[in-house]
C-alpha cells in the first residue's frame, strides 16, 4: 500500500540525478586526486621515509657511540698499562742507577783504600830503607869510631861493642 | 545546579513549543491546524479554495478543497526523503534551477517561475509550458490540449493510484512525473519529459564537494608549507581518515597495486561520508543524497567498471574457467561467479541506499510522533508530551546515524577495495 499510494522517489533511478552525479563525482575524483589525495599520499610517504631514516640514523649513531666508548675504554686501559710499564721501567732504572753508583763508589773507595795502602806500604818501605841506610851509616860510624879508638884488650873491645849494640837497639 | 537544570529544561521545552507552533502557523490561512504534508490527498495552506471540482470518479475530495484530515506520517516521510526542485528548509522554499526536456524542447529557468509560496509546501500557483510544481517537484500535464505558456493553477489532487491531477479552475488534468530509468519496476518509467534540473540533491552534492575540495586543498597545502612539522588542526584530522583508508582499507584489501586505486577509494569514501553527514545536519534541509538510488547506482557502476577493466588474466580465469574444480561443480560455480560479478555492485548500491534512506525515514517518523499525538493540532498537551519523547528518540537516532554515516562510507570503500583486490590479485591460490 505504502509504495503504491505514495511517490517514493529515491528508489527510482532518475536520469537527471544520474547524469549530475556522474559528472560531479568524476570531476570530484579527478580534482581531489590531483589537488589533494596524490600530494597527501606522497607527503605521507616522504614523512614516513624521513622518520625511518631518522630512526636508522639515530640507531647508527648510537652504535657508533657505543663502539667509540669501547675504543676509549680500550685505549685507556692500554694507556694505563703503558703508564705502569713506564713507571716500572723508571723504578728499575732508578734502582740500577743507585746500585751502579753504589758499586762505583765502593770501587772508588776500594781504589782509594788500595792506593792509600800502597802509599803506606811505599812510605813504610821508604822508612825501612831509610832506617836501613841510617843503621848502615851508624854501623859504619861505629866501625869508624872503633877503628879510630885503640883497641886495648879484648875486654874493652867487648864492652865497647856491647855499648854500641845497646845504643843501636835503642834506635 | 538544580536551578541550572530547570532553566535548561524550560528552554528546551519552549524551543519545542515554538517549533510546534511555527510549524502549525503556516497552515493558519487554511483555517485549522494542519501540520502534515500534502501528499495524501488532503489540502494544504496557500491554495485558493475556490469551487471544488470533483474531476475523477475515484477521488474522495475535490481539487483544492479544504479538508482537515489525519496526519499521514508515511506520506510526510516519503516527501522529506525525496529529491525536489526546491531546497526546502522547514517551510522555506528556496528556488533551484530547472532544466526540463520534453518533445516540445528544453525549458530552462528557476523553479520560482511556478510561483510557489516562499513559506509553504512548494506547490506552484502557475503552470508554465504544461509544467507544474507540486510539492516542490516538477510534473507535466499529459493532455495535449493543455495550453502552453502560463496558466493559473487552483490546486492539486492525488488519487488512490498515486496519480496526481492539477486543477485550473475549469478542469482537472492528469500529471506525468519525470522519466525514470527503472522501467516500471518501482512505479516509474519513461514519461513525457525528463528532468535534468539542479535539484536539491544535486545542489547538496555540489555544496559538499566544494566544501571537501576547499578543506582538502587547505590540508594539502599545509604539507608543503609546513614540511617537517607535525600535522595539526584540519590537516591532522583529515590525515587520520586518509591514513585509516590507506592502512586499513587500501593496502590490506587491494594489495600491491593500492596506489593506483587510492584516489578513487578516498573520493568514494569522502563523497559518501560528506553527503551522509550533510544529510544529518539539523535545519539544513536534511538532504537524502546517499539515500537516493540514482546516486548509489552511479558509485556502484563506477566500481563495477573499474573492477571489470582492471581484471587481470587470473581474475577472468578464476571467473570463467574455475580451475581446479570438478567438471560437474563447474556448471554451478561458473554461473554463480558470473552472477556474483553483477550482484556485488548491486548490493553496494542497495546497502548504502537502504541504510541512509531508513535513517532519514526513522528520523521523520520520530518527529512525526509530535503531530500524531497532537492529533494534528487538536491536542496541544499530547503534542508537548510527544515533543519531549520525540526529541529524546530523535537525539538517540541522530547519534546512531552518525555511526551509520561513518560505517556505511567505510563499508562501501572497503568492499570496493576488496573487489579491486580480487580483480588484480596475482597469486595462484588453487
């Protein structure tokens, strides 16, 4: 009853409306694709690529930073080791220098002592020689004086020799 | 808090009362409160009530005869969802351009040439070159003896068989509705004239398309002007929809070749969504554009054409040969597949049409409760009571219709994308 009694326009395909809808929609499709949809699609794609790039780059930068940090630590450890080595070397050198100096000083001292001993020896030898010379001279002098004195008896000679020897011993 | 609530309630009720009053006021010169519309054979405001002439035998009332009948909610609903040659906002009838083609040639002008009341029902007081304006819709006198040029119109009459008549004072003439392409299936057919006017639906379509074009151009410019800046405002809002259609519809349903169809899918989506929402704006005419079969037919036809044109070898082989299926089953499968090729766009067409039309009808019916319970103005208390109930129901319905507007636009786009996807699919799945 409803549809037979009433004019139910919307269900009847109307030539005018079909014509205008087709025309308007085709123009709408064309213009919107050209002016809005394609540029927006491209802009969205570009933005997404940019974001992906930025993320990739930051990841790369982070990785680089991490490797740099590791390198730094390695270098620091190396430097520490080297420093320790250098210090050790310096210590060793110091010790060796001290030891060397000590040895040298000892040698020097020994040499000095040896020289001194030699000198003393020489002096002593010289003194002994001197004494010997003097004793010789004295003996000659004694003999001279003995010869000069008239030897009067054996007793007297004996007495004289003894006094001379005593005298000599005193020296 | 309570006082504020009371003020709001009073304001709301007075608004409803004013609306009730203003809608009945336009019928004052008909001598009674008649809040219905004029499609059920009753008379209406703004007409001469001259001597009625009972022209046809099956009519109850004479042409132009004042008659305080019952409010016919179905007729009102049908009237409101129909396309028209005037843009009516409430009782205000804004004239629109008319372009009419008959055997006598083209008739071009504004619908104001039929001299309808500016506040009324869109019934013209003058017939021009056999054309008349009845209820905002152009019709044509069938009778060849009817004079060309301007003829004074006294009134219109409907009979039980949905024939309309025009009265010119001395005689009554049968009217032809405009030609439709349904071949009599829905009561239409080829008649004596075709209507290529910029109707209410065409005007709405133009307004919505211009609006969409304007906001999208603005948004697209923002991508250039603010390159590298996070989207905001209008650009951000539209981008949400564009990205949604791309990621949830185009890429999953069409597949690799989505970019080729992206423009069409977005155009369909925003065209439907824009018109669905435009029809929901209160006091804006309530245009039922996507609820008109002509409009959904064009959209579905374009989907069908694009699907058929872009169908690849695999699609046609699947459709016409059905490889890998036993021979006997093929006799069933292949006809079904071929029928499906046409049924798919048909369902697209009908689904959108039915959903949006149903929403509009329900809305008009809910508002019609005011006049049903008000007994066409006799019971003010009933009308007031029904106003509150009707307002609540209508608000609920409007919220629902907002969802329907989005869902139907999405469903149409998604199914279109899936048809494109099926037509361009490369992978052998048998």
